[in-house]
C-alpha cells in the first residue's frame, strides 16, 4: 500500500484578500522549487470583488469607487474566469499543489474540485450537481460554489468559494462569473438555517483528502507562517 501524499490544511480565519493573495504567491514559488509540500489554505475574506483574466467590465454593475465606498475592495487578478464576490460566511479554498504529481490534466482538476464540494454539501443534506457547460457547483438553477484557478509550471493557485452563510446581496452588484440567467444561493438559504462554518471546513478538508487521495494534516496558521518565513530566508527565487 503506497504512502499517501501529505497536504497541509491551514485555517487562516477572516483575512483581507491582498495578504492572502501574497501568501499564495509565496507558497507557489516555494512549491515550484520543492521547498514545501502541497498546501490547502482555507479562509474567509473581508468584502472583495475579484476580476479574472476573462473579466468583462460590463459585468460589474457598480463602479469600483462606489464598491470601495461601501467597504468592498476590488482586485484584477491572474486566475481564469470572470468576476466574483468573496466575503464573510463564504469558505474560500486555495490549493497549492504540484498537479502533475497527481495527473497532468487541468480539466480533471476542475472536476475534482467540484466533486469535493458536491460531497461536502451532500454531508449536510444538500443535493448539488454540475451544470453542463459551466465550471462550479449548483443547487437547482442557482450557483452555490464558484471555481477559478491558475496553473503554471504545473503548480496550482487560486481555487474555489463555497457560499455557507454568505450575505448574497453583495452579488446584486455584479453578474457573477458573467452568467446572466442563473442565480446564486448558499447553504444557509437552502437549509433555511445558519450552518456551522467550522463543521463545513472540516468536512471539506476530509473530502478533499478522499477525492485527491492524500493525507490531510491540519496545521496551526501561526506555526505554518513561522516555517514559511524560515524558507523565505533561504534565498527563494521568484518564478
């Protein structure tokens, strides 16, 4: 029986988007140089809209200054996809993986991320599915989880966002992922009650391990960041 690949799961809590994006890039460089093993970051963000490489300005229904005046940040970022929202009550996951050590297939990676979320939702009594022609996870005709990734040198970054207890009114200011004729939903809305965020994060970590066939190691964020600073002091090159 082969030894399972270890993946460190780091629960970061509520973070601002820029600091977590910077952390992803540091981890990306370290993973590309073989200085760390695979990592899954899990967190919530303060209110933020992110626009991917395929983003269309027409899908932002308020100007960026107006959004910022309402306490939301706006970032143009290097993932695939269009515009989406992140905020409190939404479980956001950023896998930093050496993908070709699993398989060299980005489409399969997207389907596996969807599978992790579908299994997680099933554990809470929610029947979710894929929708033909779209990336993400759906309940009925409403999107409950968005996925947008970047893969370079076979290292992954960015990831997925699952609406747990999300304030869905923030989606009213955009056309999420550029999809006009679909709605958005959350676990809280589907179940008509607030859901334990920590329980969802733990379930998702477990299903991530099952789908990707890895050994999940939950680590304290403080300890992990200290270890990261040690690696950075070793003259890490940027890719």
